[in-house]
């Protein structure tokens, strides 16, 4: 099995060969990920396999999850870390790299929560099938009144439980 390492994106990484098949993420990886990272819009993490070619990518940012999106909480805005832009380049599929990158995001969420109040890690899945991928990783769907949504979250407590030895 290929060994991957995950690190913060920098200018040394080759983003041009990345192809996960979901055009918005492919374009974002090639065109915007580094500038968004450098401007502090989000922090981008990439997986590589012994070289600098991007095999996987995701981003994190601080974004409150609005309670009206359908999460039970005592504040209107739930303190959260937003997970976005997950992609694994097609030829690297089958290595559990998507799962590995989410576990990496779990660790980073817990590290951030030592310094900043964090109730949950949350995301918006691109479709129903992908919701199932995230559900298997411990995410649950928010329940907005009167409409369906692909917003999902996992609480900090559940992340800690998932990472417990
Ligand atoms: C979603 C994605 C990142 C998963 O990456 P991956 O490296 O294939 O993920 P893993 O190998 O860790 O997959 C774990 C399991 O989830 C399944 N799975 C992977 N992608 C899935 C998807 N889109 N929908 C449902 N199940 C999926 C795998 O088949 C695997 O199942 P198994 O444990 O029974 O073998 C990858 O398919 C991808 O880049 N897709 C295009 C971009 C995208 O949809 N991003 C999500 C944005 S919300």
C-alpha cells in the first residue's frame, strides 16, 4: 500500500496534476488553494506520496454553524471548524486516503480546541452518496426545518471518542 504523508500546502507542491473528478475542487486546487491558504481564508493540507505532487487535499477554516441550519445548541451560532474541499486524485483511490485525511482533520480540530472554543467540525457534502461516506466517519446530518440539507457535523466530544486508543 502507498505511504502518504499530510502537510500544510506550500508553493513547493505541484497542484497541476491533481484530478479528483469533481470540477469545482479540481479547479480550486489548481487555481485558488495556495492564494486562499496564504491569505488566511482557510488552511490547506495536502497528502503526498514521497514527492511533492498533490494526491489529496482538504481545507479547514473557522466558521460558525448557524443553529437555524438544524443543530441543537444554546447559541445562535455554534462554534465550529469548517471542513471543505476534500478530494483524492483518481489514481490514488483505494488507499483509504480520504479517511486518513479526515482523521488528520480530527487531530487538528482537537488541537485547535485547546486554544479556541470548538463545539464541532462541520461540512457540506456534495451529494447524498457522499453523505454516506461522511456518515461512516461519524458525521450526522443537521436537521433544518422543512427542507433537506447535506450539512453534516461531528461534535468535538465524538471526535475525541473516535480518536481514543
Ligand atoms: C470522497 C473522496 C475524497 C473519498 O476518497 P477515498 O480515498 O476514495 O476514500 P476512502 O478510500 O477513505 O473511502 C472509504 C470508504 O468510503 C467509500 N467512498 C469513497 N468515496 C465515496 C463517495 N463519494 N460516496 C460514498 N462512498 C464513498 C469507499 O468506497 C470506501 O468504502 P469501503 O470502506 O467499503 O472500501 C474521493 O472519492 C473523491 O475525491 N471524490 C471526488 C471529490 C468529492 O466528492 N469530494 C467530497 C466533497 S464533499
